[in-house]
């Protein structure tokens, strides 16, 4: 009986440490809802406006989509797959950036782009809803 308890404790600890081997938010830990390699990346009008204002290009967005980490505190994952919102963050060109994306099938839509290193004075459609 004592061996069974020790075996169970060992198994539980092994599973715990196996789950801790990759930090939360690292690429690939999104549970499958986020398509990091979509056939198509589309951009909302708001995202395009923010990208232009903040000097963020499509290559930087694609790099964040492929390699950025998920900020779960800024994401909304309590929805079906096509309505989940992922906040991906990382450094591009020395600037800390965040993009908010939604994936549905082979398409990922960029909803907005944020430069966390600088405050930019942008006036984009939809901004008035956030103030």
C-alpha cells in the first residue's frame, strides 16, 4: 500500500513538472485555437490605421504572429475559436509591440496593433468607443 502511495505521488509530481517545462504564453501553448501559420492574414481598418500611425509593417505583424508570446491577461479566450482574441507580444526593431488577432480556419485577422514602447497620437476609427 505504501508503494502505491509513493507511486501516485511520483506520478503527480512528474505530471506537474512536465506541465511546467514551458512557460505560459510561449509560442505553441495556445491550445490549438490560434493559427500561427494561416493561409491568409487580413487586417481590420482599425489595425491598418494603427500600423500606419505607429510605423508598424506587415513583416513585423507576421513575426509577432509566428513568434510572439500570448499575454493571457490581455487576451479573451472565453469564446468559440473564431471569436477568441489573442494578444501577442514581442520585440520588433527594438520596440515592444502587441497585436490583437482572431483566427478562424485558415485566416487570421489582425484587429489592432499597439506600440508598448511609445505613446502615439493616433485618431483611428473606433477610438472614440474606448474613451
